[in-house]
């Protein structure tokens, strides 16, 4: 789910439909009630092992958990001696951290209860979730300045209980976060990115299969101008991706899901590693397939330090 609905070049995400900031209903609420998604292509084995399904109680039956958002497995390597995170590994097959959107775990202005949530990973097909692994949520960290009306600071980090299964790393593994050394290429316009997730498709039904869409990153000034023309303000700490035509918009995808860079070349460009990198978290947008409007994502580069602060606080209490 996501505060955004637009057509994607091959993805099926449950996105929120965004509305003008003047509307009374918070975008985060609309994200849960008005998902829209179009045109997805299936993610191949080993190319989405970091993607997870966040599940919460349904309104119809609070005892039943259903997919509500996406998320990405991450692995902060904590150095107890230095009391800091020294890296974010892309090689953890038993991850215990999940990066997602704040609006996925905040309801009516309140953080959800950890006991009500589950995270399912290790499977591309939600109809065979039992072949994957379900983890309980130990603790939720929501950005303290998250605003459900504007979607500013739309990021959350979840500490998970240990996995119950050993799965091959083609099925479940953490994804790396960008470092300062990546800053020279991450902000480039037209960088080819992929957004992944589960959600309703153009057929009107939710996709059981993890899907993705290939979209270009958009120049920030161009994106800001487009949203200002629509009466919206683009906050700091976000990036945009999608097409001017709107027919192939990056906004198609589950809120909280991964926006990644993954080189298709056997010889990646210098400085752009071969490992997939988590560039953003699906956050919000306006309309569905609207021209000159793009998908908005929370930048992992912008919030990496915040995430590291939460990890350090967690381990310092142990």
C-alpha cells in the first residue's frame, strides 16, 4: 500500500492514492484503502530475496493477518567495541531487520503493536508463504518526525525475531544500503531503477507473485516543479522515479517495498558495484498513470544515519 497510485512499466504494487495536502483524510489512511497497480513482470528467483511481506490484522477479522505492505531485509553490522554500525551487509541469509515505510506501521497516529505484525520472507509467491519463513516483530522504530498528512520522514525500521528456517540465499538475503562512496552515482537522473512488490494488478486482483517495474530516476528539480504545479510539496529526504508520460510510473508498488539498483551488466560501471543496492522505500505519489507526476520514495541514503542511530540504541540497551 502506498499514498500513491500510478501506472508502472511492469509492476503490481498496492499503492496509496495520494490527495492534495488540503484534504482532510491523511495520505497514510488512503494508502490502506485505495490501492492501485498496473502491469507487472515477475521477479526471477534470486533477484528479490530481500523483499518481504508485512502482515497485519484485517478489519473483517482481526485474528486474520493479511499482506499490507512491503519491506526490505537489511543487516546492520554492529561493532560492540566501537558502539556503531560499521556496514550494511548484503550477505545475511538470516536477517533480523526490515526497512519499510512509516505509514505501514502507524495507524490513526499511533504506532502499531509489535505483537500484531508478522513478516514473511523467503518466497516470491504469497500463495505458498508456508514455503518461506514467518518472523515475529520484536520492536518497531518509527521516525519521530513522520507526518501522515504530508508523508514527510516516511521511514521505519523493524527488529525481527530470529528466523525459524535456514533458507538458501537465493530465497532470502539482506540487501546493502548505499554508502557515502556511492553518492557520486546514486543521484544521477535517468539511473535505471527497479521497484518490487505485491499488490493489485490491472486486472483488479492482488498479485500473489512478486513483481517489478524498471523506471528511471527523475531529476529532483523537475520532480519538485511537477508536484508544485499539482499543489504538493516535495520534502527533503525523498527521490523520484518514473516517466513523464505517466503510463509507466514508478508509483506502482507496495508501500514500504524496495526501490533498487541492480546492474544487468556482467561488468558494472566503475564505482557502481555488482551487488544490488537499496536506493529507496516506496512512499507516495499522486494519481494513477498521470502524466508529469512521478513516484516518490524515501531515500535510504538520506535516512541511513537515522537507521544506524536506532540500531545503536537497540544494542546499547541489551
